[in-house]
């Protein structure tokens, strides 16, 4: 039952009975302290929120009996007293501390020139690892102190090495003539842990075939997979690519999100692979939004698409650790095994260093040379087997039988004589 008649002229404390009737209709807008929002399924939800009173969900249809009974019950609750005002502690002087020096570094032009994501990442890293040392005077930080910080992270060699790089950059700023915070860089000669960097696990052709067989062509899973495997771009770029990035000539223009300090963004124009074009057409992507679309009709966040890609790969039966960046490695391997040069691989993947491209060509060359080597081994084995067969056949031929007499072979004297026969013949 929907209660459509409530008095708006009576104050709230007089509306104790939700069945109170009046000639004036009450609307939802007239009820105080009601907040509403639309959830991810598009359903409107209502809450009673008042200062000093716990937040309560209002059930049922708005203005229904269940809804109004809960509303008046919560509205009648007394508000909690705010209690005595807490005295604020006097601000301490942080000048000269490690925290003060970090604040100055965050405000420097070089730090602010970084992209928002790495800037936030570096700041969180420094404040997390130095949380217990922020009050330490920055002038008391010596190389042995920095080395102890790194040694304490021996169980995380990758994180320790990354943290040391940030420390060297930070203390270099402190030792610069423009800062005059320190006279030297205490992290300059500190050594980080040595470890073998594993990196992301690359996909192989068997993984690609299994993923394509499991997910349909017109699914968002295949579209995200095709963008990263046929363009060879990072998930940060694939998440924003759409029809607006296509340019004449059947190509797509990618302005890579990743930017290194002191360098400009890398822009690459890549031809659209026929299989990628077929996948895009099957998904009927909108011309105004990114190609990969989530269930609620908008694009994915970078982190969200990366997480979903790992889940989709796992659901397709791929081994653990297959991520979106592994598809970029798959694209690089395909280019190298097709005979592309290091410069050509750099042009497609947008690499800034020829050393990175050399990793793909070296792996492809290794496979090629290994195949050639084993081919030579098989050829040599075949030749050896042929020679052994010929020798074996020659040994199996029947021997020639020669008739003999007391004088040896027919027509030849003494051909088969024994030593005694020789002696006796001499005496005759």
C-alpha cells in the first residue's frame, strides 16, 4: 500500500503515525535527510542520512508503508552529542627533516613534469618506505643509513632496486646547487641487490589459439585480445583506442601513454591487421567510445582492463601468469620470427631503445639457428646411416668358393700347403 496523503503542514515531531491522513499529498522531495543514488544496475536506492544518526537504508517503494515506517522510526532517534571539542596539538617545525626535504622535491619542476600516474606511484613509495624516518634530519642521512634501508628490503629485491633509484634521484635534487639542502648525494655509491628480473610471461601461439577457441569473435574478450596482440601496444593504450584513432590508409594512430623522464610521448601509426578489422566489425563498437566496452556501456579503466584480461586468460584454460603485457611480447615475437629487423620492431611497438628490440630478434634468431643446427644433425645422421647400410650389405655377400687339390688351387702348385707339407716337399 502506498501512502500518498501525509500532512506537510505539521512539523516532523508531530508526524509520529505514518498512517496520519491529510488532504495535502506528501512527495519524496518534502522529506528531509533522504539521499538517493543510482547503483551500477541502474536501480535507485534511498538512504536516511542525518548528522549524529546512523545511516539507514529505506526499504520498499518510496512513500510505501514499509518505507515511511522506517523513515519515521529513524527520524525519531536522538542525535548523538558531538562531545567535547578536542584541542589541536601545536604544529611542530619540520624544517630540515626528511619529510620537509621530500615536500620540496614534490614541488620541484622536474618532479611535477612527470605524468600523474608515476608521480603518484613515486610519492606513495617514498612515504611508505620512509614512514618511520620522516622526522630524521636530512643532514644525518649518510650512505650507511641508505644502505641499511636497502638491506632491510632484501626479501623484495625488485622493490628494493626501484626504491634505490628513487632515493638517488631524490638525494641528487637535495645535493643540487639550486637546492642547497645537502652537500653530497648519500645514495650515490649505494649498491642494490642483484637479482634476475623475470618480467611478464609471454604468450605463445598455443595460448593464442586456446584463447581464440574459447571466446567468441564478437565478444569483448576477443576485441581486447586482438587490440593488444595485433597492435603490440600496452594495456594503457589499448584501453582508450577507438574509431577516433583510425586514420586514412587503413591505419590506427597510437599516442602511447607511457612517457619517460625528459622525453616526449611516442606516437606510432600501425596498419590495421585484417583479423583485427574483422574483430572490430563483429563487435559493432561505437564511434565515440573506446573499442573495449564494459557491461555498463563505458570503457574500461587501465587497471580494470588489465585485471579482466588476466581473468579471461585463466578462464580460457591458460596457465597462471598470462597477462595483457604478455600479448605485447607475443606481438614482438611474431614480428621477429617473420624476419623483421630491430628498427621495424621498434616502429610497431614504439620502443625507444634498440636493446629492447634486440631481445625479440635474439630470441627469434636463436630459434632459427637452433632449427638449422638440428637440420644439419639430421642430415648428417641420414648420411651416416646410409654409409653403414652400404657397408653392412657388402659384408652380407656370399664368399667365392675355390676348388683345391693336393697341390693347392687348380693350376697352382702348393697353394694350400701346411708348414709340414712344405718341409716334406723339400726333402723329396
